[in-house]
C-alpha cells in the first residue's frame, strides 16, 4: 500500500515505548527483525505496513543494532549504495535507543565510521558528509557538549558543505541541523553558538519542512524560547499534531518521537528546569507518543 505521501500515517500509527523488554519478547523481536526483507528496511518507504513492522525494532537497542548490521552487510555484499545509506540513517535511531553512557558513545562512533566509508566510496554523494557531521554532533552530545566542543568545528564545516552543494538532502535537513548546532553550541569564544544565526537557518526551511517534518517545530521552538519568545515557542509545539503530516517511515518515526520530545521540552519550561546545555531531547532514549485515530476521541499519550 502506497498512500498519498502527504498523509502517510498522519493518524493512528502504533506507539511503542523505549523500555527494556522481557527476555522472551526480546527474542521474538530479534527473530522478527531477521525475517524482514532487506528491501523493507527502508526509511524512505511510504508503505504503512513497513513502519508497523520495524518501529518496535527502531526503539530497541539490540534490534536496532541488528537492523544496522543487516543493512551494512547487504551493502558490503552487493555494493548497493542504498543499503549503506539506509544503514547509516537507521544507525541514528539505534543511537537514540541508548541512555547516556559508553554504549551511546560507541554507537555514535560507529555511525561516524560508516559515514566516512560512504564518503570514501562516493565523495560526490551528500550522505557521507551529512551523516558524518550528524554523528559528530551525536558523539558530542553523548560526551557532553562542554567536553566535546573540539568536534563542533569539523561538524559545522561538513554540514555547511552539504548545505552549499545539496541543500535538499534528507528532507532539507542540512540547514535544520546547522540551526540546531548554532542554538545548542556555546557561544564565542568557546564555540560557534549564535542564536540569531540559528533562527535564520531554521526560518529559511520553514516552507520546506513544516508540512511533514516534526523536528523542525521542536528545534525552532527551542530557539524562540532562548530568544525570549516563549509563547511563540509553545504555540509551535501545539501546531505539531495539527499541521505536520508525515510522508514516509522516517518522518513518521520523527513525528512520534518528536511529540514525546516536545512534551519533555514543555515540562522543562513549565518547571523552570530548562537549560540549553543540560536539556536536550537527544540526551534521553527515544520514545513515542500515540496519535488519535480518525473519527475517535482517543487522546495522545505515552506509548506503551
């Protein structure tokens, strides 16, 4: 089934909490991962059934790792670049299954290594540099931003190159990721943080992303809050389930996890505990929030 890309799974996708599974359930999940055809492990797929088959694995550390291993083996065995790119894309969801600690750092480093190999294999393709830059940022977050500011200049340089050569890569995310970098990084003279610059980058892709990419709302909301525009920030969070319509597996995963991340951000603002260097959705394992099904009054809530 290939529904209209603008309405892909906008309502009613199953939600799965990122939590430890009982041993039997864990074994069943790993067995299910082995049975999924390699061609179905595709974040660009618009088939709703594929998302339902793989979302649980995307939120589980062991199953997420196995997805990455299978795709990377498929790449090395067939030399099909698409498998390599999908492996590094889904390495991100694998990385987000871990709490802060050594496993999270190792998975970010694995993403960097795979991205570097893709860059060596196809230097003109944006995937290697984009994901190399992103996983530098992931490693910096995993180590603590103030402990890893040395990674930021190279990450910024790589992402700026992707932005200049392939601004539309992966849902126009190069500008968005630079916007997040300039929001979160410490400012001069420690690093490259620049709130005005961050908002400009995020505003530049509003029309490209707001219809389907939920994370744009969260990144812009955080920048606006830091700029003293908290009411606008909270209004943006309210807009996510109203205006954002995922178009494929990758954007549906982002939609469901961003709903949970947005609630965390809202609570941090409400409680007065928000600090840009100590709060970030990427500091915690990903979880999802269920969306109401059409024609029902079911309320959004934590995945279970």
